[in-house]
C-alpha cells in the first residue's frame, strides 16, 4: 500500500475485503496534480469484479450501497468504465470506478461500506 495515496488506503482495503474484487488503480487527489493525477478534493478507485455469481452479488451490493444509500448530493459515483473492445481481449475491457467530487471524504465512504457490508452483505452459497 506504499504507492497508494494515504487518504484512499482505507477505501482500497474495504473494497479488497470483498473476495471477488481486485483494485487496479486509484488517486486520492493532489494539490498540484501531475499528469494522470486528480485535483485535490476529487478522487477515484478503479477495480475489477470477478465474473462469478459471488462477483455479481458483490456488484449488486456495491451499486445499492453507493448509488442508493450513501450519497444524496450526487458527489460520489459508482460507474462502469471500458476501453474500446479492440484494445483488449474479450471480457477484459470492463472495470468499475468509484469517483468522489466536491471534497467528499473517501474514508467516510470506506467506513460506510464496511458497516453496510457487516450488516447486509452475505453470500448464500446454496443460491449461487
């Protein structure tokens, strides 16, 4: 975690606590951003989700938790991203991103997701 911006480490850890999630990129925002970095007060976390029943359940949970329960003022978004299909092998273009704007705190989202996960997320092995 040495190369991850300090303010986003907790969110990376919470997302990686889901068995089917692998984080692949992030930026916590920078006062003087260099190329490829986001400005202070904004941040993102990019990740992949396994194409499995458990991965699908995780995807449903994160979409509900972030887009429906967490952010009423529309400054945190959970969205799909994809490179052009001809740049990648099949099933390798889609990934997921959580983006924060207007000074949203990624640690607050991490805390919310950890609590929501412990209260509401479960994998029913018989139904996957």
